[in-house]
C-alpha cells in the first residue's frame, strides 16, 4: 500500500478489523447468519451505533430498525441537503463478512478521519445501516431502504418467519412501531444524492486486476416460481415415448433458459430451484417445482428474454403433455446510476491514479430503493476467490479497502450535487 496515503491505510485496516468484529454477531455457530430483528441483529446495530458515535456522528434508529448516523455540516450550513451513503447489515444464511457491511464500515472510518482533523463540509453526511435487505427472515427484501424511500409495502407486515411470528409482532417486540413506518420516510428535498459502496460480488474487477469500478446501472430482474404436473409411473415399465416426466420437462426448460440468456452482455438467466416432491429413484416424476430468475441492465432486453422463455415453456409442456403453472414472484426495473455522480466517482478514481472501469451490477442493492427519492451511484470494490459472495469464502483485502476509502473520500471532498 506504499502509494496509498497513511490515513487511508488506517481506514483499510480498521474496516477489515471491524468486519471481523461484526461477524461475531451471528445466529449460527460456525457461520455468519444475521437476520432481521433477531438478538444478534440488535447486537450488530448496537455495535454500529457505538462506532458511529466514536466517529463524531449523532446516531438514531428509525421505526424500521435502520441505524442512522449523521455527520453535521460545517457551521452556518444548517438546512443543506445531505449526501447519504450506507448499505445493509443483515446477511443471507451462511454469508460473507463484507456484503453490505463494507458500505457502512467504510464511510464511518472515513468520517472518523475527517472528525479527527476537524473537517466539515457544506452538507451533512448521513450513513445508514439498513436493517434489512436480503429478505431471509420474512421473505420480503429491501425493507430498510424502502422505509427510508417511503415505498415500504405494509402488506408484508403480515409475513411470517419460520417460527410463525409475524413481522408486525416482531417489530413491536423489538420496540419499533410498524404503525409509524411512514415517519421513517425521508423527503426527497433533504437528500442531495445517495452513493453506496459495495463489493462487486462478481469476478470482473478481479479478473482485470482492478481494485474499484463505477457502476452504470443496477440490473432489473424478473422471477417466477413454476409448477409442473405430469404423470407418475414405474421407472421400469413406462416406455420412454409415453412418459409425462415433470422433472425432465423442468430440465429442458432450464437448458432453454441457459441457451436464451447466453451470448448477450449483461443478460443472465438462472433456475436456482428445481425440486421433485416425494421423488424416488424408481419412479417417473409426476410433478416438479422450479424457479426462474432473469436479469439484464436494460429492461427491454430482459423483457424480450422473459417473453421468449414463457413461450418456449408453453411449447415444451405441450409437446411433453405436461401441465404448467407459472407465478411471477418479483419484478423490478433496472435502475440507472446518475451520470453526474458516475462522472464524480470516475474523477475520484482517476485522481487517485487508478484505471477507470465502468460495469453494471447484476445483483440488487439498497440503492435501487433510494432511487425513488434521489439520484444514486455505486462504487464497486474488488472481491477475491473468483468473485464469490453470499458465502463464507467471500474475501477482500485491506489494500482494496484502503483504496476504496481513498476514492470515497476524494468523491465526498469534491462532491457537487
């Protein structure tokens, strides 16, 4: 890190140490699992609050459980719209230490450096630790950022966790008032911009030996759950040409999705679930369940692929004499990052003497929700192990944390709304 100034090297080391410390707050021994409003989730929120306070920030929690730290503007600048940053501190089951957490820890460390130097800006800086993004406990995503954006769907308050507790009950037990979620929404006039720092969760920066990159857009996504109904039969007695095999029908659908979504930059398709209920080795499967996830940076490309997949499913099922039922479970349009914020991030990267790379985000992020009230931008940071994320093998280096802190600091210090 010889080319990185000392203060950012300190930030990099502190970020890594705090990521380790935050990972101690887990619900499962031997793996990192931290879901919305559990005891370990509250413990992580308390730790973040303490670090924010030590960095010179005023800290509060809203009715969604978000942890919000404000670094006030310079004297005489009261009332200025805030530069807002942050990410989520919940995790997937058996997740990694840097997904989400980096986007909170990094700005807090940068703010601590400014606080020690007595430096303030013409605008306040708000760091939000979003309480929920992953959707693990209640099968509803982006709860924290949707509350801030004023787009929280209150129907999900009735969703149940695996123990049968409703989100509404859990929030009340934790001391938050679900009936006052509207009070957690921020007026758009109070937000100058939202910028999120996040590990890439992919291999592009790693493969190109680049520490950071500027996100151009967050890909839109369409998801379905499908159910197939064929006819079960004995594996030894039903001739191949007479079978109504639901599992092979699902397999053919999956292969078509792979073929249709290959060869087009930014378009991806996944069948992450394929199940045969009550399957047995000697039975032709009579039913199957599967999922579809199609994403693209450009909405029209995604929508065209979805239409083609649905049409092909109908053809495959008709040919195989298998019934099908598709249920759309998610639809989100792509979110472009604001051009003027992309330019400012690019300038910060180049000012640090680094190569510039623009790339899309295939994963969803809290910035998608914040786009409802502000222009958004994202800085991606390289992760190792082939870009693995949502997994214990998710890694990054202190050097990259330091470089990202330097780039983020340069961005803030020269920020123009």
